[in-house]
C-alpha cells in the first residue's frame, strides 16, 4: 500500500499547470460515488489529479490509484480500500482505469456497500 501512496504523491508533485475546462465547474462532487467516462485523451486522469492537488494535496485521507497498476496483480481494490480506511482514516478514494481491472463492478459494489467513506 505504501508504494501506491508514494506513486500518488509523486504524480501530484509532477503535475504542472493545467487549463481548467468547463467540466471543472459542472461536476457534482457531493455523492458517495462518481464515475467519469469518456474517450481516451480528454483529460479524465488530469482532472482527477488536479482536483486532488487543489483540494487534498497534503491530506492523507485522500488517495488516487490506477487499477491497471501491477500492484493489483497481487492485491485487490477491496483490500486497498480497507487498509486506506483503517490506517489513514481515508474518505476519498479515486480509482482510475477501473475498467481494466477484472471483476471491477463487483469489487466496487463491495467497497460501496461495506465501507462508508465519511464526508
């Protein structure tokens, strides 16, 4: 899990100045779960990282992971969510590239049902 946190911090530190598109103002963020979909290259990952950098830069209760990371060949999203909540009192988990993770729908539902991320 520590490697995921290190990668997340590195991504935030390496993120440069970003042009904010209209989506930044129109996305509702007061729901327990949000999905961002769209074609490759439109800025979904950049949006998530920019949002995290601007709002949660030094907050250990927020975490970004990419579900296509090799870490998930031996670990599950559910395990990461559990550890994140238990160890860091986590409440904002951003999962990128979830469509590349096997059985993602069921694990996401399990995370949603079993863990109450507080606001």
